[in-house]
C-alpha cells in the first residue's frame, strides 16, 4: 500500500515521504495512529501545499545535525574501567556506556545511533566510535579506555586479638598430667 508520512516514523521515513508499506502494517498500525495518509490525489495536494514547511523543517534538522557533529567530534571521551593485568576489561564498553558518557557532557544521543566497533569494546586502548546523525551525516568520537587494576579482595585471616601476658602463660602450660598413684581411667569396651 502506498502512503504519505504525516510524521517522522522511526525505521520508515520522515514527514512528507512517500513509502510503500504492507497493507496490514498501514491498516493496523500507521493509519489508526495518524502517522500516515493513504496516497490519494487529495493527500498529495495537501502535502504539496505544506512542501515549504516540510523543507524548512528538514533544513533545521540538517543545521542542528551539523552543529551536533562539530560538538561530538570536538569531544574525546576518556573512560576509566576496571581491567586485568593483560589489559582486558572486567565487563565491556557498549553503545549505552558511550551514550551515558556523552550525556554527562551535555550531548543527548540515542544509543541505537552509536556504532561501537565489534559491538562492544573489551580491552584497553583508543577507539573511534561512529555516531549516525540526520540523513547521511555521521560523526566520529574518539574514546580512550584506560584500565585500572581493582584490588582483589583476598581472604586474609584476621589477626588474633592481643592477649595479656598472664593468659599467654596459662595457654603455654601443658594440659594437666594425671597425678602419680592415680589409676588411669579404664575405657569401656
């Protein structure tokens, strides 16, 4: 079924785009939510009148994308992660981690738009992470991952409490010896 998008629809297109979608998808999801109009001469005429507004909106998105690209490429992210002696991380750096670090710097990016090489980073080093912006714009952010060794919690026996000299002497004495002339206890068999 041919439709004209009334709003931006993720993974489909933007306002004013003409798309060919499955009939069930259009009838059951897109049309009831008002996201599209059926491709009719009346709908085409309506979108022709709104063409200037749509182009202005797209130009604004392109400008904000270019601004965001310069901000992202000016940043260098330095992550300090726990790592082993060989440089392998305890855990991994994913697109969600990168999105959180960018958010701390005031840049809000959807984690789905961030492409980490190999999906996750599992070792210390410098990496280039690709971020998809509007249309075909892409930004590259440099990520430096530094590892710090986490001190292993060793099971060290606690020191016994300090005792007084008198207690040490009592403990040092051998157990009581049976008195001379006393019969040893007989065991019952």
